C-alpha cells in the first residue's frame, strides 16, 4: 500500500473483526496496566525515563516491540524525539529522527489526530526502506499507531507504537491507549509546571539578592560618606581623629565590597536569558534533537557548597548552583551532557 490519491498516508486493511493473535483485554488487565503506567510516570525522576518505561509497558502489553515519542517544545514549537524503544536500524540514523514534518506530525498539526481519534498510518520515515524491501533495516515495520498526547486542549506530542506483523486493534485496546495518553499528558504537564514553579522561585530569589546588593551598597556608601565628612571636619583640629575616621571609612568600604561580591556570586548561576545552566542546556538539547535527531539528556547534580568567607559573612542559602556532569554517549543517536 502506498499513499492514497491525495498524497496522504495509507492505512492497513480494516477488515471486520480482530486478526488471529490479537490481544483481548479484560477489565482487571486494563486496571493492572493503568496502575503500572501510573507508577512508572510517578516514580521516574524525569520525563524521559517516565516515557521510556511507559513505552516498554504498553508495547509489551499489546504484543508490539517498537515505539517512540515526539514532544512539542513549548519554547520553539518544534517536535523532538523524547523517548524511543527498540528502533529498527533504519531509524537509528539521527537524521531520520529529526523533528521535521512527517505524516503523523502533519495529522497532529492539522487537528486530525485527537485523543478520541487514535489513528493507524504508514510511517513516512520508514517508507524509503520499505519501498526498497530492506527488511534488515526496517525489521518488517511499516505502520504504527499514533496516539496524540494532550493536557486538556493543550497539544503536547505523539506516541507511536508498532510491530512487524500489524493487526487491527480492538476497541478495548484503543480505549486503553486513550486513557494511557491522558495519564502521560498529565505527567508531562505536571513536570513542566514544576519546572516553571522552580523558575519562578529562582526569579524571586534573584530579585531578593538584587535588593540585598542594593541595600548593602547603599548602607555601605552612606557609612563611608559619613566617615569622610567627619574626617574632613576634624582634619585641621584633630588629625588623629581624622585619620581614625578615614581608616574606618576604608574598613567599611572593604566590608561592603566583600558582601556585594558574595551576593553577586549567588547570581552567577543564571546564564543564557535568565536560565540556570542545567535548564539552559536542556532547552538547547531539545532544539538540537529536533534539528539533528540526536537525543540529548542533561543530568544536573547539586554542586559543593562554597565555604563561607571569613569575617562573619552570611552562609549560602538553598541550592544556588548546579554542576552539570557532561559525558557524551558513545552511541551516535544519543548524547548525554
């Protein structure tokens, strides 16, 4: 099967009934799967691992073996590969998994792929290898089920699932996939809201530190000015007292400079348009994945605390630094920074 007359992707045959080997889901089985998916989504430390575990569970349940998830970058509105499961060799090439448009993405963007309309279409990314009958590259894959991911009416991405011997999906399977997509959408949005909450907290902390710097400098400069005025007034009558005032002014200036320097250090982990390093690298990684197909995962770990300077300066508050452990994965389709 190729594309239909208007150039849209073809669908597998839609004969009545399920083919032999179709999975028959009972209510207890559905609940068990939904509980397992919920546990995977809630226990994973980040969205990528949650999606990969969900792909594994769903593919295993439906007798499929391959899947991948496209997510929509909220900043660039470009799709990027967020998670994969057992891709065939043909899709291991990063250039074939970039966020450029394909048939499932086109249907998603056109509003034809909705939570109530899970579709099964031919994979346009695999089609060149399918036409050449390169089974060693496709592993017999041709069609996939495309499950749209939404949070309420907000589009988030697409989950694709496939196997070498495609079959019709039962109404129970489609209903289950729709429910799983709903769970995944909630998890993705919850993670993004958590990131936004953390970003707002950092913004508030930066504003507090900025006020602290302002107050430190204002108080220090006021004290220095008073000492200088006193020194000038006593310069002729009492040089010794004038010298003491000048020495005090110098001491205050040094203390104020140290406090201001310490406060500025607290702001140094906010590069790239007001984002901390780990968050900025994550955003750049999503864009890089969308453009090249090379998946990037950023792992941030809390850095060591700076020792408190002598002189009674205030101790550091909170986790204001993140140290990014960078390591490039040997596999060409994924980079870990």
